[in-house]
C-alpha cells in the first residue's frame, strides 16, 4: 500500500525503534533515581536532549521534553499568560492547529481576548494585520511555522520581531516544519517553539518545547523533572526514539529536495490530465512535501474511499479534523466555499515514498476521477 498521509503521522524509523527497545525492557530505571541504573538512564536522557537540541538549533538547556506538540502549545500559551499577568490579549491565526485554536477558545471563555488573524486565498498571512492587532496588553503571539493542511509557511521570523517590538512574547508551532525545512529555534528569534516526534519518524506521545534562555516559563505540570519546567517521570523510551529520529535528519536540504521532487512530480502529472484541479497555496511558500488539491466539486470523501480501495492513503483535511466531517477550517479561512472544501484532499509525501508510488497514483487517479464525473456534486448542506 502507498501511504501519502505523512502530515498526519509518519512511520517509525527502524533506528528509532531500536533506540527505544532497551528502555522498554532492561533499562527501566527512573532517571531521577540515584541508583547506578538511574544515573545511566539519566545520562541517556541528556544525550537525547543534545541530539534533539541540535536538530532544533537550540542549546540543550532550552529544551523541555513533553508528551507532544499539543502539550508544548498549551505550555507556551498558558505559560506566557501567567508570565505577563495583567496582559489579557492573545493573537493567533484562523488556520492554526486545533490544539492552539481550541485552547484559545477555552481561554476566551475564561475572559482572555483573542484576535484570530485572517489569511488570503493562498493561505498567506499579511504582517500588516499582525501590526494592527498588536496592543500594549498583548501577552503572546502564536503563529504556526507551516500549516499542516496546506503546507503554507508563515513569516515567523518577521512576526517574532514585530511581537517583540510591541512587548509581546512569540510562540511558533513548528510541528510540520521540523525535518522538512531548516528550523533554527535560537536564530529565528522566537521565544517558544513546539514540535512533535511522530512527524519526523519518531514515536507518538513525545515532543519538545523550546524556551528561549532567560525566560522562566511557568510549567503546565508542576514537579521536579525537566528542572521544574515539566513534572512527571520522563517518557525515556519515547525520548530515546525521538533523539534517534532527530539524528537521522543530518541533511534537511537533501530531505526537502527528495520530498519536493515527489510532490512536484505528482502535481505536474495531475495538472497534465486535470488542468482545472486547484492546488491550494500553490502561489505561497509551502512545505516541500504537501499537496492540497481541490477536485472541482467532486466528493472528496468518495475519492478518498476509492483511493483507499486501490491501496492509496491520502487525507481529507487534517487527521485531527477528519471523522467529525467538519469542513476544514483552514480552507474555509482561505475563502473557499463549502463545496470546494469538501472536494479537497491532502497528499503528504514522506521519506519512504518512492517515485513509483507517485506513478501508481497518477495511473489510477484519472480512472477514478472519470468514474466520479457523472456523480452528483458533493452536497454542501
Ligand atoms: N500542531 C500541528 C501543526 C500538527 O500538525 C500536530 C499534529 N497533527 C500537532 C500540533 C499536534 O501534535 P501532537 O500529536 O504531538 O500533540
């Protein structure tokens, strides 16, 4: 089967699995324990932190291990609010991941004001909108580095500088950017950066939060681990797997080049037989691996099902939004009609994909699409 849903999650790298196994069996000591076994596990934890910090372009001390990007996002947002007591305003965008948007909605119910910046029809953010939204009581600006549904990039470096000029902290959810383009947390100027292991061929349930040196971000989970910044016994096996996955990313440029070739091969092939297909965010700067395609009024769910029958896995919107059948908030924010949104699929390529996978997809797709042409258009009601 052909897996083209790498933005939802990626296959665990064999090296990551190997790195995890000892900590799931013999090396089970608690890293906080003073025993020799504990000290040895603690050392492994330190080495893992160095490896992930290297990938993130941070110092190891700036990195907190978490249970994933959701927790990292929540830690940054709530932490920034409690650091800036009295400031009651947040800025984010309409196209963030639900882990950011739902937290912001929760905070609105608690009396925090949130500004949700719009995007244009290519999914791009206008920094002028950020400039206008910033206020003296803005505690934090949280903008994703790369969108999980469209791959469209936000100008986080410029946005971080603008937030700082206005006296606000800046957080970025770099979950989708990590491993696909060069992400340097320290050089980017951001205060907080979230990421997750399972998007870079590491295990699920582990991620990291970069916290710029000198910022005493209050924890979400209180306890003595992670130097008091994240309580709870460390998920050592997962962290070891995360580090192994990070170590595999020695050449991001080569990785990005490989993914871009697959993606561009697909898009060119698709447009050759279906010139009216719409590639969302095509005019914007995008991740190299993501293709979000509007199939003019065809039923996206049906198309997804027919691809699955051929052993090809794509996605309708994001994994986190699917199931609920809610049309993508990202494409909706880009101004697309409900019909257009429901006829869109995401193809996200990964390291294991081969050009033969793209060729197979391009071979089966025309037949499937032709077979669907005389179906009634997708119901938007
Ligand atoms: N942010 C983005 C942009 C994501 O794509 C995801 C994963 N879908 C998350 C956050 C959540 O990550 P995790 O599953 O590690 O909580």
